């Protein structure tokens, strides 16, 4: 791990205020908290963001998420532990996080559309975009996760 490049919050707190405003909305938009944390964790796995993985797996555990579901999240397609709604959201998360490779396929969207209302589709898509932005800030500026006690 290379040293932190920049403390981005201190460099531009106004930008962070805007990001936190969207985060505040997303936390209260009505999506299940467990689903929010699964989406954030899966995108952070794909993006290799240790800072966000530490944060979101810790938050998920505190909210009652099982260790097994967190451990199997990277292989969710092969696991029966996730609901159809979670599977649709995870597929959409992967499609949008890997957008240059996937192009947001119609099959992923159809599965997503079958499980979420139009308003929820916008919220989930904004959530995916938001965690990808947080991942880029954390990885780009080399934010370090807290050390284990």
C-alpha cells in the first residue's frame, strides 16, 4: 500500500457536503439497509477498495448481516443465500460497476426491473453510482482502512 496521496475531505469539504447529502437521501429512500450494504460491498469488491470494504462489511455485521453471506458475496451467482431481489440488485451492481465491459445488458436490466419499482430503480442506480464514486476517491487518493485491533 502506498501512502495516502491526499486528504480529499480537507482539500474540498464543500464537495464532500454534496456527496454526503446524496448519501443521506439514499439511506432514507426506503431501500432495505441490508440491500444497501450488499450493493456497497459488492461494488467495493469489484473496485478493490479496502477502505470501503472495511466500512461496509463492518456496518453490515453491526446491522445483523451474517458472516457467511458476506464471505460468499463475491460468488453470489453460485450461492442460494441471496433473495431474488438481492440477486437482481447485485447483477445490476456488477453491470454498472463494470459498465465499459458490460454495456448494462438487457438481461440484467430485465431481472432488475422485475424486482424493483421505477423509483427504486433510480435509487438503486444512484446508490451504485455513489459507491463507485466513493471507491474512486478512496482508491485514487489511497485512503487507508483502520488497522485491526
